[in-house]
C-alpha cells in the first residue's frame, strides 16, 4: 500500500507490521518514524544499519525472532537500506514474526526497485514516500 508522508495518522499505526520510508527528505522521514515509536519504551526499539545485518545475519534473525514475556511490541528500525536488503526482508516476511514492527528507512528508490514494488503491492505493508519541494525565487 502506498501513502504520502502527510497521509499518515494515528489510525494507521500498528495495523501494518512492515513500513518502508523512502525518499530524500531525511528530516521528514525521521519525524514520522519517531511518531510511530513514541508510544513504545526505548528498551523495545532496536536500531540496525543494513551493513550490520548483512554481516551478522544470524544474530539479527535471533534478535528478531526472540520473544520476551515483558515486551508488548518490538520495533526494529533498519537504516540506510538498499536493494541488497530485499533478500533478507523476503525471509523476514515469510517468517512473519508476531508482535514485531519493522521500519525500513531507505534513501531514494527507483520505481523498478524490488523493495519498493513489494511494499507498494502487499496489503500487510505500508510504503511511505517522503518528498520535498524546492522553491525557486
């Protein structure tokens, strides 16, 4: 499903388990990601870089699939994601971990991007485009 940055509201939070934020407006993306996570304890938010996940794949999947009796929901934020991450995300999507919300923060993605196309077509995921306007004076 596709939404623009300004179309996100509180009724959408938690319905989808997978979020893709892409575009060049880093400030707007980080603001919306913080909005999604603000009701969660900082202990339940885990931040990763794509490079770290690619190098330590098993550790990432162990953290992803571990269940805790004391946590309600676990937020996993993956920064600087590129096309290389699609294979790992495909595995995550197949395993469909419960009570885990995965937020992928990517740069500008091409229309032919596998990651972008997947998020735009699937109903369990949400793709948010972060655009900016340039004013010429």
